[in-house]
C-alpha cells in the first residue's frame, strides 16, 4: 500500500458513492395501452410510452377499467366517489393533478380498491410529466401521464365509452436526464479532473525536482573532478623516457603510441594518458579507463566536500605525489610536517602549484 494507491482508493470510493446515489435516482417510464370500442363499433387500441412511474410506486404492471371520480376530477378530499368500492373487476383511477398532494389522491383511490392510479398533468402542460413524490402512498402502482393523453381518455369516458388500460414498465432512465444531476455530475467531473491534474502536477514537480537535484549533483561531481585534475601530475615526455622508447606503450584512450614532446597526465594509480585525452574522460567519469581507480576518492576530493558540511575532526587524507620515479605519500592535514626539499619537487604542474598555494593560505 504505497502513497500512490491512496488517491486511487479515494477516487474509487467517490465513484462507487456516485453510482449508489445514481441508482437511488433512477426513474422508470411506463407504457400505457388503452383499448375501447369506437363509434364504428370497432375496437381501437392506442399505445405510448408516455407514463412516468411515481418515485414511491412499485415498478410493475397493472390493468383495469379506467374510472373517473364522480365529483371533483382532481380526486381530492377524504372520500372522493369513484362509483366503485371493490377491487373486482379491477379498475384504474384517472385523476387530474392539483388541489391536494399526489399522496392524498393516490390514497383516496387505494382505499376504494383501485388497482392503479393515473394522474394526468395540469391544463396547458401538453405531453410533459413530472416525477411524482408520494412517500405517504406506496404499494400501489401510480404513474403520471401528460395532460393531452389524460384529456383524451376523459373525453372518451364522458361520452360513455368504456376504456380498458394496461400499464407496464418501460425503460429505466438515469440521473443524467435530470437537470440537477447534470449540475452535480458536472461539478463531480470538475472535481475529479482538478484532482487528477493536481496529482499529475505534483508528480511532474517531484520529477523535475529530482532531475534538477541530479543535475546539481552532476555539476558538483564535475567541479570536484576539475579540482582533482588540477592535482594530478603532468609530464612532458623526453627522449629516453620509458614511454617513448617502447612501441607497446600507448595511450589507452586514443590508442596511439607516445612520442617525444607529448604532454601526459599521471593518474593516482600510476597509469598515464595524453593530457588532452584523459581530461574530458575524467570530467565525465572520474575513474581511470584502465583500472577504474576513482581519482576523487584517491585524492580525497569527496572527503574535502564532506568536511565542509560537518565540523567533526577532518579525515586523515593523503595525496600521492610523483616526482620522477619516486612516490611519496603526503598527509594534507599536516602541511607543516612536509620535508621542504621534498615539497619543492612535489609538483611539476603549474595549476597544481597554484592550488597548493591556495591551500596553504
Ligand atoms: Zn591519447
Ligand atoms: Zn589506473
């Protein structure tokens, strides 16, 4: 469980919450089928997916003879008269929206044994419907249809025509059809996007920081390598030198034999190379191409750097110097103990001498 999994877990929790909330607000359309005998004595059938199940209605089928309230078409009041008071034959109450709550209308019909309640919308609202809330009147199929459809059935019934209705479940519709949910989803989408962007910005900033740190580290190593290069012995090859007299002796970087007058650098491991060949190599790699000896470690340049960070007792650093064929080990921490004669011959490199002068203050 790393730090990276935490935002993903939060995102998952958020999305599962979103799905759960969406499921709560899914609504169902209802198929409404009516059949009646018309004036030509023919059975006419009409069908539309124009109903909308109420929020508290069971989503199931229902059928019966459509019945209007005898008095108030809105079916309000304690005892609206439907002209029926039994469940057989099954009947469906058709009431107009308004005057009282959906729950009151639905309960009034339910008391008299209706199989379902169909509420049609107010005048002038065309085919539009709303998602009825009737928490006080559940367990009976309750749908809403548009005013146009409702009024058409009312006209048939008022003309003395019996209308049979079958209600069945249509399609489930998600919250994306609801304006508030559109707002909610937009905001949720914005939050998720912003969180993702913030996360990627953080990751990129972290990567940039690491890159700049490694660049700084590389620069530091380069400057240390420069310091170390200044401390290396540089010789000009003369006639009679071992390197010029043998053909087998060559620079391992350019694979060329040494000639009289070549300027060479002697590394701390005693391997020699052309000065112009080895310096770029050391700046990049800081090790001998032949034996991998680390010149920073051998010259104690790294230790010098560590010393500047801590005030602890300085490490016992030694530098190997070469004069002719003789090797000397000189402790840097105690320049006073140097043999003056030996110190005089310690460097034959001008840069090296300057460095030494600076070191002595
Ligand atoms: Zn070379
Ligand atoms: Zn070497």
